[in-house]
C-alpha cells in the first residue's frame, strides 16, 4: 500500500502534518506528534496535525494490520525530517542542527526554529513534502496468489493465563494473565501497555464468553445485552512486560502492536482450562455447555438428549490427538444447551 | 419521547456524553442526576424536571480536573467511547467513598463496559 503522508510549512512557521489516520484507539493522536517532534528536533508547539478530513488529507491508508504507528509513523518521521532540512539548508552556517525547537550551531543555540521557518515561508513561499510507503525491495507479495511476505516484520508475544474452574458448573474464570510482547520500541509505553492489557482482556473474553451466534445468516446475539463481553469484574490482574529491540524499519524502532495481544491469550486460556479439567478444549469460547458436552460425563449426554460422547450419530467420536481422551465432535449451534 | 441523552447531545450540543448501546447495557451514557450515576439513554426527559444533571463537561470544568489528569496519565483512556461514563461513575464513587477498596471500585464500575483498555487497571488508579 503506497500510502502517502504530507508535511507542509505554514505561514506562522509551524509544520503541519497531514495523514488520514483518525484516532479511534490506535493512540496516534499522542504518538504521531511525539514522532514528528522527535524526528524534526522540534518543540512542543512547532507541529500541528490536520484534522483527518478526507477532503484535505492524503489517503495514508486504513487502520488495519497494526500498521498505524509502524508504517504511517515512519512516513511522518521521514517527511518531517526532510521538511526541516529543506528549511535549514538555505541558512548559512556550519554544522547547524535542530534540537528542542532551537537551531543549534557549534557555539550553542542560534534562534528558534520557528522564526527561521517563518522567514523561509516569507521569502520562498509555501513548502510541502510528501512521502509514500515503499516496501523494502526484498519484501515481495503476490496479490493474485496471496503468497510472499505481506509485512517486513512482526511483533512477537507470549501469554500465560491462569484459570479457576468450578467443578460443579464448569464455569471458568481467569485469575491472572501475563503478556510478554516484543514491540520493537514502545513510543508511548503507557498507551502501548494499555493496548496490550485491553487486547488481552478481549482475548480472555473470546476464550470464555464471546460467541457470535448465527441462524440463517442472521445474528442471534447482535447487541450488548446478548453478546456478553468481559466487565471489570471479569478482568483478572494482567501483567504486561514490554521487550524492546529496535527494528530499523520502524519509527525509532517501533513495530505494530494493536492486534498482537489477541493472538496468544485465547489459546493460552483454552490450554489452562484443559489443564484444569482434563476436558479437551477444541473450540472457543469454552463455555460450561461446551465443556460439559466435550466431557465424558453422562450428565452432559443426558442434558443434551444425546447418546453421549461415545455414540455420536455422526461418528465423530475419535480420541483427541492431544490428550488421547475420547471426545465428541465440537457441538454445533443447536447442540448448545439453552 | 425524548431521552435525556438526546437532549444533552443534540439539543444542548454536550457531546461528551456518549451513546454506546442505547439500551442500558454499556454505561457510556452515564450522567449524574442529583449526584447519582444514571444511564441517560434510559431516562425520559420529563423525569428530569427540577433535578440537577451533571455531565462529564460539568465535572471536568470543576472539581474533577486533577482526577481527570491522573486518569489520562495512567492510561485509563484509549478510544474514549466509554471514558465519559467511567469518569462520571468513578467520580461519583469517590464522592461518597474517598478511599474505595479494590473490590468496591470494581463493584462500582461493573456496569461500564470498555472494549479497549483501562478497565483492567482502573481500580489501581
Ligand atoms: S448508551 Fe446508555 S447504557 Fe449504553
Ligand atoms: S477506551 Fe475504548 S471502550 Fe473504553
């Protein structure tokens, strides 16, 4: 996706950055200004971000695939740094750089960058720079076969989940979760950890509660009254550990992180439930009904009006490869208890 | 029948109060009515006569300023859809109980859903 980002010099000497990203939780309203200031050596008040109105901003791509900070952030860093250099170049002087909003020479601070930028606008007129995302040459992806490397790198994570299961009801409750994520570099550690906490909680909900039920192509639970997500009372302690190994393709080493915490939390929870109960969990959410059906309990069979796990009419009664225990095939929608 | 939520958002332009579900499940629309956290999506306007309604704009402009700053600094907000409701609920809790236990805080916030973040750590903050 060759998505562009634009930086332009304004008459007041500020740099305006134009991207299409709307902050709906990616954290870009906080992270983008951080990246722009750090990349340009600019001060708190030297950068402004345009409202992401599609009539004004370039199409810097959608919020997908955890790309916002990694891809768009990287374009911002490049674009702002280049705009700063274009403003700095005509200024006569040896070894000038910009730091904390000041132009600095060998003998110390020379003048605020914004003053020089304003003069540049007055003498040379508007200035605008656009960069597009170019995947590295070695990264090739075939759009027709969907094969190849879709991304130049990935963030990595490992999850540990501890559950308690009520032996009478088979209701499972997460007690503690730990997520260790290698994120390249956390630009805003508080927001980064928050995303991982929230994503982990969502993964726990997916593992134990959240089930999209469909009938004849319609949702049976299309509202929050019937589609149950975790509340604060379902949320265990979640410990997040960030590992930072700067990745040279991302802004200041950052990789994408948004979706990562959804990957490991549910499998870890399923394993924990299996470990606690001995019942193979091959489908999530691991609700009490599904666990009862998958167990060898005659109660499950009786309650469900079925011949039990060993006598499934469809013959899907092979032993679980993993546990060696016989079990029923995962129940279908109709088999789930009311 | 107009809901208090619509009058706040559309009539008065106070868009700080959010509509999440519109059916009393999510807590995003929470406001204070005579100091009590209440779901404004379930309140018909006529029930509000003579009562004191406070929204997140009101408490943010007043005594809750510091509380809000701490809320932001500790990462209690991500997309922000649930945030006004959580802020109102937590603020009301602190008014009647300045030092709630972890359990009390969890109990108070149990009706405020959050899909992003914050909700796990909230009682610590
Ligand atoms: S909008 Fe009122 S509870 Fe969800
Ligand atoms: S911050 Fe997004 S729903 Fe709570």
